[in-house]
C-alpha cells in the first residue's frame, strides 16, 4: 500500500481550478520530485495534500485512509510534514521556541535538530527574525521534523539561497532520507537539484502531469524535461 | 522582551510587601491595584499571547463578583471557596461564549464581545432578584479567609489575600507562557495560517485560552466583591472592559510584569487624579494614554527592554 495516494484530484481556490484530475502516489521511503514552470500547480498540489487548498473532487489517501475531509492540523499529526515556501518562521519566538512549538512525541527531538544543523544550536536564543535565509530554511525544515512526520513535503527549499548553503541542505536531506527513511516530495524550479534528490519525478504543466519517470532516466535524458520547464 | 520577562516577578513582589510597611494607610488602594493586575493579566492572555482582542472582558469579572456575592448571601461565606466557585462559573461562561468569540477576525471579535457585554449588562440589570439590579448587592458578609483570617477594618487581610492570589496567577501564567501551549498561542498570534501545518488545533487552543482567561477574570471580580463587600453592574460594564485593554496596552501587551505595571500604574493614576480633581480626572487619563502610545512603544515593558538593550550596547 502506498504511503500517500492522490487519485483524480481536482483542487484550487474558491471557484478557480488549478489542478485537474491529478493522480500520483508516494511509497514509504520514496523520494518524488515535482517539476514545472511557475504557476503550473506545484504549490497548490502541496496545499491540497496538506488541506489548505480547496478540494473539488477526487480523493487523497494516507496509508489507505481517506483524508480528503480531514482538518489540516490532523493531517500534520498523522505524519504529513510540510515545509512551506515562505518558511514562515515565528519572528518573536527564539529559534528554540520555534522548534518546541512544533514538538510532538517521537524519535526526532530538539537534540536531533541541533545535531542536524549545529548552526541552529549556536543561534538557539536568537529571535526568528534575526536569521539569515539559509538559517531560516534550516529552522523551517527542523520545525517540521519536530512533528515527527513520515512524509516530508518541501516547497522550493533552495530558493534564494547561496550555492554553499544549497549544497549543505542537499547533503543533509540526502542523509535524512538514507538514515531515517523519510519519504519526500520536493517541489523545485532547479530541476537538476530535485532530480538528484529523488527516486522518481513528475513534471506538471497547466495543472496536469505531462511527464513521469525515474529521476535517473530523466537526468540522463534531460532534454525532454527541459522542454516543459524552460521559460 | 525576554530579558524583562525573566525574574521581574520577585522585585515586584518585594515592592508590594515594602508598600505594606511604608504606606500602611493605603492598603485599600494597594488591594484594588492587585485586583486590577489579576484582571489585566487574565485579559492579556488573550490580547498579548494569543492575539485575540476583546471589548467585553468585564463580563467575566462581573460574573465572578456576582457569583461570590450571591453565594455569600446564601451562606457560602468562606472567601476561598467563593473564589473557586467564581473561577468555575466564569470559566464555564467563557467556554460557552468561545464559539461565537473565537471565530472571525479582530474587528468582528470587537463587535461580538462588545455586543455580549451589553447583553450581559442588561441581563444583570433586569435580574433584580439575583443581582440587585442598579443598586447592586451589598447585603452579604464574607467569613474569615480559610476560617482563620477575618477581613479587618485596616485592610491587612484583604491586602495579603489579594496579593497571594496575584502571585499565584502571575506564576501560573508565567509557566503557561513558557509551556508548549503558551508557545502555540504566540504562534497563533504571529502566523495563524502556519499553525495547522505543525499539528496545532487553532480553535481548540483559542477556546482553552479563552476559558482560562475568563476564569481568572472571574477570580479578580470575586476578589473585588469580597474585599469591598459589594457587587454591582459597573463591574461587568463596558468601561471596565475598555479599562483592562488600556492597562494591558499601557503596560506592554504580551509581557507579564509589564501588564502588572500597566494595571497598577493606570489604577494609581486614576486614584490620584480623581483625588486631585474629581471633575477633570478623565482628561489626565486621556493625555497619559495618548502620550504612552507615542512615547512608550510597546508599553512600559517595551520601553524598559529598549532601555536595557541600549545600556548594554553602550557598556
């Protein structure tokens, strides 16, 4: 049974339809990359999975259970972890408080967060708004890990970050997947980065899947991916 | 604000005790300031921590006052039991009201709480048999606290009794603010959209905060009724609701010691100004309030934090 199963999902905001009859699945421990140009529905897909976009039809199943009507906070408690594009660090909470506010019992705790990114430990008394972009992203990832998810949804995690930081984050994400067996869904504009971090990939255009394949194959024949993501 | 928050409680307590020895003729005033502080702290759990405004918080204050007064009239005269009853009744009322208060945004919350306040005021006014209507209730006598300490004419018992309640409430809220629940409330204030994604049930958290806040406001009201031997309509009126918002804002909303300073500061100012000029004291309050907005960014606590930071940078 797949961990997450999306079947013929049509979703959007209000009356506007962004995703049309989309179907996909993610197995436990699997890495899926979602590629595509701006505005093709990548973020909406994440919002729909987390319960923040309007689901018009279709179904969402988590470990076999229908969650299409489940409130967003319960989805988070079931093990869906989402790192939003905006990062949304709480500015007047310290780094440590930002982590503790999300804490749920499980294998991953404060110490693990600091082991993962020692820089966060150095900054643990800093306010959330006194962090660099890279530190904010590290904090956003750890805050989601504190909820002890089984699936990690990452929305443009490398956007606006210096190449050195991107490399560090990529190495960490790879290690997390290898050691803890997280399933991940990663949405990225930088297709090569996302393909390198995943097992499988889908390419979206205008709310539909236009290309699907193993990441290694798509990397080897990148021209067909570029067709759909070139601006 | 963190620096001010940690460890400001003890000096404040020492100040209060020093006040007992230095100004023994002002014990009644001190008592009323302690009660105002409890009330302001209860309100600031909503405004300062969860970011939920209300213009009807006196409803719970008044409910607490009437609860203990009515019980005392019917023979339950032990003050601590009266307090507990007020706490429970006010908290239950808050729990019932939370459904209509917590939904919506700040503007709708202001209107709804204002409306609830007017309704409760009119209801208390009409229920003369229970509340004494416009005359209030004064035909009750409180027994000794815990059966040991009789309320004396000089107000010593009332002073320590109210101070003890203030200390307990202060400590409780201080711990609450640092708990995961307290952090979640601040998260709701800062980014309510983000909270469900980390598994936080926003409505349930707000309902819990509202219930606790209402219960503590009821404690404050009951304290006032017990120590002044009077429960009246103005205790749940609009003016008292507006006043508590002023106190929290003046003190520095979100800071527990700041709110205590705001409540005692404004309470004292009101007393001093009305003694100076019974006719024009509200003018003075108005000027202070307006000045505080422009001069004291973030209230007393905000200004103190900024000052400490500046001194450190210079050192």
